[in-house]
C-alpha cells in the first residue's frame, strides 16, 4: 500500500494516542458511512413498517421481488436517495447495545464519520475529530507576518494536507462517544452481507452490528475477528 505525505495518520496510531497506555489495542479502523436497521418489523430508519403488503412481494420474484427488497431495506443502499450503508443494527428489537452505540453518533440514513477500535477491554467508538478553537486575531496576524518573513527569506515550509514540513505529524484528537465492555460482547466474526465481506459483532442482549468497512478482502475481516 502506497502512502502519501498528505494522508492522515493511520487509524491504529490515532486510536492508540487516545487510549490509556496500558490498554491493549487489537485493531482500529476509520469509517465514513450511514447506518440502517435490519430488524424485523422496522424500516431501514428504525420506524415501524407502514405497508405490510410489501412483504408479500418477496415471493413474486423478478422485478417485483427486487422492488420489494429495495422498499423493505434489504439492499445495502436501502434507497437510491439515501447514502450507501456502512453498518447495520441487527436483532429482535430496536433498542439494545448496538443501537445505543450508533445513535450516539447521529441519526440513521445520514453519512457520519468515526473511528472504531477494539481493545482487550472494550469496543470503542470515537466521534469526529475535535476541531481546534479559533485563533485570536492577534495570533492570526502574527502567523501571517511570520509567513511573509519566510517567503521573503526563501525559508517557507511545504505543507502536505494537515502536515507541515519540519513539524511533527498531526494526529487527530477524538473523543469517545460510545463503548461496550468486552464482557458484554458475545462474539466477533467475519461474515458476508449481500456477498460483501463484513465484521459481525454480537452483544449479550441479542443485538448486533454488521460493519461494512472500506475493505474488500475477506482476509481483513478474518484477521479482525481473531
């Protein structure tokens, strides 16, 4: 895998910097996605299905069957007007540990960005990077003055995305928005959803998560499930 200087620091390094030094990190992964519900009786957004007649279309097959699957949220995109799915909440009911994790990030059907991390103690969900406080006008003017001085003396430094030449790389600061202790995780397994590899997380309350991370190789998910 090639690395560009403008790329952000890897997920494992970012997660490691946010965790206590004595907490063993097993894996970490960035993810930008929309999540949906895959719970019997609920639509993809977690609301009760309004038209039970659509269920009968499953048996029709062909175009009608595909239409029913789309309407019932049984495709990964759920609807052409909605963002592609990157995670599904599964189980027998809407409430549960799985829903608690993802609703802490935002609403279903909306693109969100996060950092997942599994440690020896817990499953951790980090939110978006913490934005830096706006600089005062004096600091901004001082920075502009220094920049002009470097330009005049020919001592300007190159920038690569968030990184600046000669300076330590920028590591995003993130806050934990949700977590599940390892004692409440019933299983972690590599699986498939609509012929796509995914990571299946099962919790002791019967709820679960299926994560479609930005990886196509099933071996990646098998490694994460070890």
